[in-house]
C-alpha cells in the first residue's frame, strides 16, 4: 500500500511540474534592425536563444501562429508600411507576447526642414535629423528624436523640386511617464505651385487616453484633402496644453517628440 502511495505521489508531482511548465510564458523575441525607415530595402533579424523553441512571424498584420513561417534568416523588407509581427512558441510553454515593428519606405526627396528650434537637450543631431531615415525607437534620449515644449511647433518642409503631394507622415513618440504625449492637433499647409498661394490641406487631432499607448513610437499618415503640386509644405503642431487629471502632471503642458517627416 505504501509503495502504491509513493508511486501515486510521484505521478502527482510530475503532473504538477508539467502543469507549472505549461503555465510558464516564454519571453518575446528580440527584434534587430538599423531603423524603421529605409530607402530601397532593409532587413529584420529575430533573436531567441532557448532550445526547443521556434520563432514564427507574419508581414500581413495578423498575429503569428505556428502555421506561419518559421524564422530562419533575416526578413527582407522592400514594401512601404510593412508590419513585422513575431512570437515564440515552445512545447510545454505558453507562447510569448507579440513583438512588432512597422517599416516605412522613403517618400519624395526633401531638400530641407526648418522652423521652431527644439529644446537644446533634445535637438537630435541637428540639421537633417527629421529626414535621415533613422529612428523608430521609444528611447526619447536617443539622438534621433527632437523634442519641443512650445505652445506651437512650426516646421517648413522644402522639396528638392515641385512634386504632386498627397500626404505627410509624422513619426511621433508618446511616453506618458516622461510627460511626452502626441500633439493635441496637427495642421498642414501647402504652397500651391499653380496659384503661388498657401492653402490648408489637412488636419489631424489626438485625444490622450489613460493606459493607452503609454510608451510607443508611432507613425501617423495625414492624407491631404486633395493632392497639390508644391515644393513647400508647412506643418503646425499644437502641444497638449493641459495633461489630463489622471496623470501625475495634470494641468501641465506636455512635450512633443518627433523623429521623422515624410511626404508622399
């Protein structure tokens, strides 16, 4: 009887160990790439060292399953606005959370971007920081970011030559813990090449939400009301004047952080 009890206990302990393993969630894979911005093509590496696991990924926007391609070599990206999502799977473990990044292809050739000077501590690398195909991370201390705390940030984008422009892309940072929020509003104006007069061509607004995108780098594409032939676009970003009551900085003015501008 004692022997049978010991055997049953061993089976029970083994079952509990297996159950505990099943409840252990794998960490997400590490995604390695030079920048989310590229001109012709770029590549994405995925790293996870634990034996008996596999990384599966998608480029169609869907959450990866074990039926999706298994990662074996760097993923080649050539198409604009491609989102890579990846997840780790392993027998006896809960799958990892999804890690993802969206890769953005260069737009029309920009000659210069000028305007409101950023805060000295967050001036990027100066000059062409907003048009250098670098960035796409959430570290606001990175030299790819420019940061402002002005009421309004005015930036003039000069094209290398007159082009038909139908949209502007802004890569913005939100890091609520550092009082960095998306702007309250963005307005876009273009100098019409035909009439030589400036006109408003688009607008976008943001509403801060508690616990939503607490720390995220996100591209926003603002389509124009109608395409316009121009060589100059003016962007006006309006800072969030009062951080919401649910935030420790309630009532204070937020920061705006921007690392790239593209025209299409």
